[in-house]
C-alpha cells in the first residue's frame, strides 16, 4: 500500500537519481513511508555528500589536506539510520547503507555486525558481502562471523580467500561452485585467473584470461588485471590490441583507462600513463588498482611525494593491498629512511608471507640497519619459499663474506650456481661471475687446485672476471709446477677477499662443486 502511495514521488526521484541530481532526488522523497523510497532518500543524501566531498578534493595529488576532506552528511545519516535500526525498521538495503555509513566513520566493529545482519536479511545482495569482505583482515575473523547458510556464502568465502591470499582454499571453493552448476559463469573463470595472478603463476593466469576473452569478448571487468600480466611479460602487441579493443567497447570505463595507462607505461611514456590513471580515478576515486599503478608511475618519474600520496590512498581503499605497502617501502628506501621502509616492508610481508620479493626487501633493509642476523634469516627464508628473482642466495653469500663466514658463503654460491643453471634461464652474468670468482678464490685458499682451476676457467667466460681468472690459473699452474713453497700464503692473500685472509682458513672444507653440467 505504501509502495503504491509513494510510486509517483519515487519514480520522479529515481529519474533525478539516475541523472546524478542527488539533492533534488532526496527533496522529492521527503515524507515517503515505503522502505524502497526511504532507502533511495537516504542513499541520495549519502551520495550527495560523497559528490560534494569529491568536488572539494583537489584534482591533482598535491596538498596533504586532500585526505582530510570528509562527507559532511555522514553523522546525520548515522543518527537517523541508528534510530530506524534500533526500531528494526531497516530492510536489507537500509542495513547495507547503514553499514557503509559506519565504515566511512571508521566504526569497523559495528559496520561488520550490520553487514552480517544485512546478509541475513537479504542474502542475494552481493554489495553487502563485498563491503563485509573489505573489513575482514584475517581468517580468524571469519570464524567469529555468523553468516547465513546460503549458496551466496560460498561465493563470499571464495572471494575473501582470494583477497586474503589463501589461494588454495579459494581455488577449491571455485571448483566446488563449478561442480555445483556454475561451470559457465564467466565471473568464476575471471576470479580463478585473478587467483593465479595473485600467486604469480603468470602462464596459467594468461591462458585462463585468453580463454575468458574467447568466451566473453566484450567483457571489461578484470581486464586491468589481464593487462598487468601482459605488462609483466612485456607483451607489447597483445597489450596494444587489448587497449584498442577496450577503447572501442567503452573508453569511459575505469578498467579501460588502467589498461591504456599500462600500455603507455610499458612504452616508458610515464606522464601519459599517470594521466590515464588519474582519469580512472576521476571515474571512480575508490578504484584500488589505479591508485597503486599511479604510485608506480610517480616512482618512475622520481616524484616521491606524489608516489607516497598515491600509495597511501590505495591503502585507505584497501589495507590488504600488499603492492601499496611494498611501494611505500621502496619510496622510503629511495628517500634513505630505513626505519620507515622497514615498517612498510614488514606490512607487505605480513600480507604476502611466502613472497620472496618482500623477504629480500626486508633483508636489504635489515642489512642497512646493520641487523645482519635478521637479514640472514630473511634471505634464507626467501630462498626457502622459492626465490623469484634468484638474488636471495647471492645476498646471503655476500653477508657471510662480510661476517668472515667463508665456508657458508661458499655453500651459498654453490647453491646459487646450481639453481641458476638447473632452471636453464638466461642469467644475469654479473652475479654468476661473482660466484665463480669467490669459489675459485675459496678453493685456492683450501688448496683444492682442481676445483679452483675449474672455477677460474669459468671466470674467463665473463668480461668482468676474465683477467682475475687468467691470473689465478697462472698462479695455480705455477704452484703445481714448483710444489707448495713459502710464497703460497703471500700470493693467495693478493687474490682473496679480506674475509679469506691467511689466518682464516676454514676448518671444514666445502664439498667441491660439480661443474660438469654447468655451462654458461
């Protein structure tokens, strides 16, 4: 009955709402009693406040006051919605709006309770589930939530597991949803691709995204994640095609702007890339990916203050965005503020405990702060979890060198060389040559002439160590010819680093490196 009475006012207000004339919509809904009209009235007031806040926000990333602009309508809305809530007069949409207002006022605990209630009242409203997802920081919090027992809960759990980097559990959930009858859902396929993107399984993620594009060629959602993968692989033609294709479909979508931004970034046109990320943020100021990517562009442009602001905005949008924490760490590293960068790298590591890049960054930070024991732990852990950049062992070896732990340094260099050649990658010759040079000198010191000679020969294959390798080979040949004599110690110290000086001979020898399978 109330719905019928309010129908005219509601229809008029809805037209104004669709035209983004929120104050006008709210004006014509005053005094309406139906739940639908009341929700639109309150939601119009909320969005009006948000629009005014955005208008006050400076277009550029300039002043620090930007983060202090507030939605003035929030407190009034909270008071009114709280009265309705206590009187149990809010429907599922009203509860959702109440939760959003509480979240905006940083009343997180109350917001979680309200979103859970909204999910119970209206379980098919995905917006409430998503808002709840943004407020959950770890798996422990999930255990204490009394969620409705519905199939939407399975979608929610799969989504939150992906967000919390619990990828195995997320993939299991998505597989069970596929088995339950959602096999043709492009949403699930895209989420699986995002999950593989999160664990850096780039090939798998790319193949799923390519398959998704065949099934749903006009899809724009998640295409910015696809473009991130193409960017990482430096696939310029594919990224160019994707950018042109999305431009034709809808050039005023946030994802399209991010894809074009990535394309210009790959072409090293960082000013243009930043411009497109700013466009994306004008379309949606709460779009997480654009803030983070814009931070990266400002880093490339050496504009550290703007980069810091962009990363901070990303964290405001989603505190679980490890890339923003990691970006802040890198920025403060450039500014030579190691205690700050240690804090941010730690936060990134907490979010991605098995990501070797976070661990190596933490190790470097501890090294700068002269906390060498902590640095060693980080480098070893980075190697243990699967070192993406193959740098952890080299850094660990150099630390052992600094600490005069020659035997451990040699062990690390041996492992490093075996790792590099076992995966058959094109290697960064500088560190490989460093490893061979150290091992040649180490074996020379240990008087293992055959191994020293083999490593010295490998040194000759690299420009930066060729002369030292030849000199060491001549010396080994000379010593073999005339047998050991009193000059050995003097000549050895000439070639050895300080950590392997004459009075630091290792007590237990490292097993010689098998070089037969190692060919630079």
